C-alpha cells in the first residue's frame, strides 16, 4: 500500500472509533480499497470497548481482520 492508502486506512480506523456501531467506513484509492466497522460495543468496568472488523483489498485479494 502507498503512504496515501495507509493514511486513508488509518483515517477509516479512527472514524470507526466514534461512528455508530454497524456503520461501515469505506476508503478507496487507485484500485485499492477497504472498510472498517465496529460490530459490538460493551463496557469492561468503566471502560467502553468495541469489536472491529476490517477488510483491505489489494490487487483483487481480500485480507480480513478482527480486533477487540
């Protein structure tokens, strides 16, 4: 990925921190694209936690990831 594409991916991840749960944040640049979505939100003590799913497509190949 180019520096610009990494920047778009990072911006999407940051936007997903505060977007409503279930809202998909998309990015695309020069045929490469991705999305990130918060799929769950819960409290761990006083801390608000989210579960995320992300997909990045490079040269037609999808790479998926999940994180808590």
